[in-house]
């Protein structure tokens, strides 16, 4: 029988979703700064790419990111096991299997959401992955409720049970179906209706499993409400587009003192400068920062200055300071006293 190491509850409540092209290492370092207790996820990397590809790039990870999960795509148990072992050796704290991605490219390769219809194969894959990694590294699954017109809770629960029997103790439930025909991946994150109650019921009926809920969580109050029912809330787009939300949740849930957006940004400076010194272009980092002042005074100007200036040769921290200065209100003028001397 396979093992299923427990994860400290403090690192389950808040997590940032795996998002391809978005949650790269620079992004995760920034999110870590905002939310020291968040669980972070890599972009999905296919098992084949981990085995044969440019690992230094695909599995790039900074030590400050912990706890951080590597998300794998694939459906070949032996390849997934090999990729999981490599991920664990690289220091990832969790290996997560993607059973939720609906894109055509993914379906052609028979992985992602179409695996919701292949519980036996997923169970075999998970068992192989668990056997391949050290006992302290949990293997987890991110899934949907079903695909296309599966609307049967029992079918969803049977999928979970098959994988739990293989040793997986934690599930991230993106609480909607995936439509495998006719919807783009983007539409697949909007169109099928959310049914959080399925995730809640799963947790109620199987309290021994760790269940995180994901999908459409827009603000701190919504995220907080989910904690009444499940072990954690995973935020994707809201966290990316308005990253200060992560800091607000960190403060609310863990009591971490609230810092201003400017303070947090300036705390990133040593990282940015070290990266620039190592040959990374500023644009690769600042693209993840653009939403920091979303909805705030100067937020649009901040975004504009960074997105226009970061591409220019030689762009460095001074650009970030310039953008930041646009968000800082003018110092108050001393009160003008009308009239002259009496
Ligand atoms: C740009 C983008 C890329 C994504 N890439 C992945 C991925 O690599 N793996 C995955 O499991 N989900 C991926 N997703 C789905 C998210 O992890 C999440 O399940 C989905 O966006 C719903 O959560 P949200 O409403 O909080 O954004 C992606 C979503 C977006 C917006």
C-alpha cells in the first residue's frame, strides 16, 4: 500500500492555482512575498518534457518558494513516476497530477480533463508516482467535477475513491465540469456552472481526505466562506490579476502584519536586481506585478509605465520606482491662507 503524508494545515488554506505561462518561478517568488503561508503551484509541465526537456528552465524554482508543488501532465504511469521522482529530487514539496485541463492539445495526448473518465489509469498513475517519490512528498490530484454532460455526483465520488484507494489523500476540485467539445480552455473556465456543493459534500462524506476548492473565487470574503466547508481555497485569476488579495488573505487568515503595496514591491528589489545581474530581462519579472495596484490610485499608470518600459534595453529597478511613484499621492500641500496681511 502506498503512503500519503499529511500536509501541515496552515499550508493548505490558501493556494495559488497552477497557470500555464503565468505561475513561473518569478511569479511564485512574488506571490510568496505577498503570502508566506500560501501553497504555490507550478505551471503544468508534461512528464515527457520533464524527462527529455530543458529541466533547468522547466523546473526552475527559487528556494524562497517553498512550499511549492510541481504540476505534471500525462497519463503514462511509468513516465509520470519518472517525472515525479525528478520533481521531488529538484526539491518540489508536492507533485500534483493535472486531471482538469480541457484543451484540444491536451485531449489529443490523452491527459488533463479527459482523465476524469479514466479512474483506473489515474489510480495506476498516482500509485506509481507515490512509489517513486520520497515518503514526505505528497502526490495530489487537481480535477474537475466531470466532463461534458456527466452530472452524476456518484460518478465523481467514484473517481475520487479510486484514486484515494491508490494512496492519494488530497484533491483540488475545480468545481465545474470540463466541456471537451466546442469550448475553448478560456470558456471552460467560465461557462460550465460552478457547483461548490459537490466539493463540500466530498469533504463532508470523506473527512479523511484533504479537499481544496477552486474556481471563480473572486474576493477575500468568498475565499473565507469556503473554509467553513473544505480545507482550503485555491485562487487562480483573481490572485494573478489582483495579487494584493493574497496579502489581504495572508493577513486575515494568519495574522501576518499588513504591509502596503509599495512596501511589498520594494521588498522584491533584491530578487529583481539579482535576476537582472544574472541576465534575466526586467520584462520577464514585471509582467507578473502589473496588477499590484489594480483599482488603486495610479494603478493604470503603474501598469502602463511598467508594460511599456520593461521591454526597453537596459530597463532596471529605476523603472519600477518610477511606476511606483505614480501610485503615491502627492504630499499634502500646506493649507493656503486666503488673503494677505490684514
Ligand atoms: C492562464 C491560465 C492557465 C492555466 N493553466 C493551468 C494549468 O497549467 N494547470 C491547471 O491545472 N489549471 C490551469 N488553469 C486553470 C486554473 O488552475 C484554475 O483551475 C482556473 O483558472 C479556475 O480558477 P480561478 O477561477 O480562480 O481562476 C489555468 C488557468 C489560466 C487562467
